[in-house]
C-alpha cells in the first residue's frame, strides 16, 4: 500500500495563479492518480491511499507530479522513484522522495508512506499523524 501524503517545495509552473498539482503513481502496468489539489501551490496535501499487489522482481514505484490546466495541456513538474528495498526488509518506509524536472534539476519532493503486507500480516498498520504532519511542514 502506498499513501501519498503531499509534496514539498514543488517547482512552480504557474506565472500568475497558484498551481493545481496532482501525483501519478505507477507500479508495473497499474497507474493511479491523486485528486487535483486546487490552488495547492508548492506544498499540496493529498492523503490518498493506493493498494498494489507486489510483483516479483519489480522493486520501485514511479512518481510523476503534474500541474492541472483547464485550457492547455497539464504541465510536468517532476518525477522520481520509490525504491522498495527498505519496505520489503522492514515492512514500511515513511519518507520523502526527490523529484527531478525534465532538465534534471530538483523539482521538489513527494512525501508518503509505503506499507508492506505479507501473508495477511501488515508490518505497520497505521500512519502516525505526528510523522505525517511533521513531514508536510
């Protein structure tokens, strides 16, 4: 299970108004996306959960952050990867993952939690609200 908590210090793609970001999470052939955080700016919050079935040999989630536009195409903000080695060995990973812009520059970060359930046992069954709040601030 992957929980998208929010983003920090996103690259701003808007000139006048605040950007409306959303996050796409890809694992194997499965792609999910958060709702658009209208006027979320550089530090949007999402608190959305996606559940994936572990695929043998596939050890990373892809994250892509976009700015939603109504008239033109959505703007690419940045992309990054969540490596699952810590999740597999420890059962969870509460962290932030850096994003890169299309030019290889820092594009901000995605804050989230990855929880691993194996044979019906969830290694970490809850998210600490204190950890979540601290990471967003």
